[in-house]
C-alpha cells in the first residue's frame, strides 16, 4: 500500500510560513484519512476519497478555494485514471459544483467519459449534485487585488492498493486570471495518467505540462522498464529547454514512490508503505 498526495506549488514570495505550515498539517491529516480508507478500498476508490478531502479544504486550489478566472468566474477541472483498465474520465471547466472529482468518478461508468463546460455542469446537475459556490473570501480578495500567485494549490493523489492496483486523481481551479475557455492540463493525460505499472499526478503551469506530455511520458518510460526515479529525471530534463514549470508525484506497481519539481516548492505528503513523509 502506498499513497502520495500533493497540494500544488507553494510560493515563498507571496505566501507566509504560516500558510505553508497549515498546508503541511492539512496534507498530513488528509494523508492519514486516505491511508485508513485505503486499508479496505481499491486504489481508485481511495484516490477519489482522498482527492475529495483535498478539494474540500479551502487552503488548496481545487473544489472549495479554487482560483478565479479573468471574468470573475470559477471553472474547475478534474480527472481520474484507473490503472487496472486504463480508463480515464474527467471534467473540464465545470462550474458551481463542490467536488469535480466526484463527477469524474460518475463519468467512469459512462461511454462519454470526458465532459467540458456547460455540458459537464448540466451532467452534474442532472445527476443530482447540488449547485454549490466554491468561492472563498480569500480568493475573491486575491482576485480583486489582482494578486496572481501560481500554485496556490492544485491537488493530486496517486495510490497503490493492497492488491498492487494503481490509480491517479488530479483536481484544479486552474492558474487564476485565465481567459475563459482555457484548458488546464489537470484533466488531460499530460497531467494525470495511470496504467498497471505506474500512476502520476502533476501540478504547475498547465501549458508547460502539456508541452512535455509529462504524466504520460513518465508512465510510458516506467512501462518500458525504466526505474521511476530515472523516468522522472529524464522527463523533467526535457522540460528544461523551455524552462517548463512543473511538479509531479508518482507510484509504481513495484512500490517505488518519487516526486520531483522543476522549481521549488511543491507541497506533498506520502505514505511509503512504512512511514509518513511530509515535504515542501
Ligand atoms: N496545472 C494547473 C493548471 O495549469 C495549475 C496548478 O497546478 O497549479 O491549470
């Protein structure tokens, strides 16, 4: 059993040490809840459960506490990937829903597994999810004072369950101030990918992550036999020519876990099968 979670990038310049500490504490608590749940649930169920807890915490930029776009609205994206059957599902630019990852979970059972914009919002409404504003006073204040701080905390979770099955979940409120219609990496296979060998969740500048095909690339390298750490290093080196800004967490079938960031600091926590680890 392994579980890794991330809370996106932490900005030393625009966020206080107190915020950093709060995020670390929150990650550790959520990691422990996720770990307990994982004892009796599959990797996929546990990835959803843990991502929902992260979405519900306003400290992170996903679900409650999402960033606000240039037109003053919040549009969120989330994806889920089941390593067992390689099914990917997700929502892109959904509005007024508390937990985008739960809509991604519901879409797993549909033939049409990725929905965008108004279609995603209507699907959630029709499925009985209540309309819910995920805006917080803090994000509105940041928006009104035009404070742009990338990395106020997209969330992600990768899991290996007791049967060795893998899953990945990623959820974001986006970069903040984006042009309405912009598509984040989080609900694409560049930002969230898993198969039977490896599961990866990314955070950072979505455009850079998509340019690097990051999550898929790392998973493919591990599938072809590369150790996880090497697959991370090679893939992150390939971001360098364009100074790509990204971070990722990963777990493999063999139980390897790893994380890397192109620029400091991504906040994350992990259970490596024996002990908890919290890092920024
Ligand atoms: N990757 C997200 C996006 O570009 C933002 C983030 O991870 O902080 O939408």
